[in-house]
C-alpha cells in the first residue's frame, strides 16, 4: 500500500444556486425561466453540495487504507489570470455575494459561489503542489464547482473557473514542469480546457467523451489545436453505448503513443463520473474507472516518476459519483487494478451453467 492524498475543503459547499431565487441579470433570468417552464418535470440545479457529501459518506462507510485527507486553499487572482482574462475575472468577482445567471446553459452563482470557485481552483493547485513536492505520488482534488467547461472569457456548464487548467498553468509557471498532459474522461467534452490550450505546444489535451450533439457539442475528431499547438489536442468522440473496452482501447492505442511522444512532466486528469451508466451518457463501470486509473499510473511511472493528479469534474448520480471516485482512490492507494468484464458476459455464463442440464438427455 502507498499513501494517496485527497484534498477537500468545506468552503466549496458554499456554491448553492437555488432556482427559486431572483437572479441577475433580469433578461437571462426570463429566458431561463421560459426554458425551465417548458420542461416536463421540475428542474433542480444538478451540481449541488450533496455530490461531495455522497463521496464523503461512502469513504466513511468503506474506508481506504493509505488514504489521507488534507484541506484546500483559495486560488489567487494571479493564478486564475493565467487562464482567464482579467475582464472576465473582474466580472465574476463583482458577483460575490449575489445570485446571478451567467449563461443560458443554466450556469448560475449564489452568494457563496465565487469564494467556493476560488477554493476549488486553489485546491487543484494544492494537489499538484503535493505531488511536485514529493509528499505523495498521486493526489485527488475533491472539488466543486467543476471547471472544464469554463472558457477564458465565459462561464459554462456549471463551471466558473477552469480548475484543471489553473492547476496545469501553475505547474508550468511556478513548479518547473515544462510539459503537462491533461486527460479528460468526463462524459462531456472539456471545451474550456481545449480553448485555453488550443495553441499551446507544451500542454497536451486528450479528451474522450460522448460525441456531439451531446453537450457542449464540441470535441470533433478534427479539432487538433492550431499553430505551434497543432497536434497537442486529441479528441476521441464516442457513441452513447461506449464503455470500458472503448475507453481502454483509446488509452492503449491513442493516449499511450501520444504520451510517449510528448513526454509529460506530470499528468492531470479531469475525472468526471458521468460516463457511468447511471448518468445515462456512456457505459463505463466502477472496475472500468479503476482500470483506467491503473493505466494512467503506468503512464505516469513511465514518463514522469509517477506524478499523477485527479481533479473532480462532473457526475450527477450520487451513487455512481461516490463509487466511481472510491474506485479511483482505491487504485491510487495501491489496491489491485481491476480487470473489467464485458458487461453481462459473466451473468450469461452463470445462466448457461444453470440451465445446461435442462437440455441434456439422460
């Protein structure tokens, strides 16, 4: 067993948009009310504090040997400004203490949201620092709001600051990492992370996701970056039913050779747990998440002395979010890397064994 540090800070719970509150600006508020009124069922803000509560409850109920929990910290203006424009940051900071809609894709803030988002980004930085300081080989930032949809100038998809991008930029600017590999396995394409590093040759962005028109509609195969960064953006769009085998094949056949060519100094993972079938987007199992983690551990050992940091993104079914997170942490803590079965094969085999005698003549 070896230790893994999970970083968590209660301040991230202060982000709690309540759709019954009055939101600024009035014009977006009206447009969103119209959208919500047209839905067949009442809508609640899916990205809520209970997501982290579910993870904590499971880790309490089923503890992992070698897992250490540490607190987080708030990101500074300078750290955020490496990936977001100063005008965007000024706009977001002006909403501290307010309720506001930021985008018609239903991204909103509550009075505590800006503080929570600063702590989410800073806690991703803390996880990277712990790994670079060799206090642990791997770390997991258990944070919210998520970040990978946040663009340099725009909040989108429940995301305010791009946590993984802030952490990657910090690794390069302040911690001596020349090349950073970001792997995004959230079911939704990380449009914001892609935008931020679109022309950046020293950050490789590998994103496996459900294909457009699934939200946010980007991440097509031919989106490969531009200028000096052409080729360091890698998108693997998948159909709705794709699961463990497709993800592992993409890691083996695309990510592994890309990483060997790129030679990263650290690997960061935008880990969303909405590829699990409970979230109705893709078909990854808990063993699948564990197997993907084991694969990334091997890549990190090969190329960057094991340096590996996970940053929580999406995952809105509380059961699969908690169990998926635990599956990752268990592998990071040194438990056996699972080998996922093709879904249903073991059950069919058991049924065949059960029924076989009925078809045999005595």
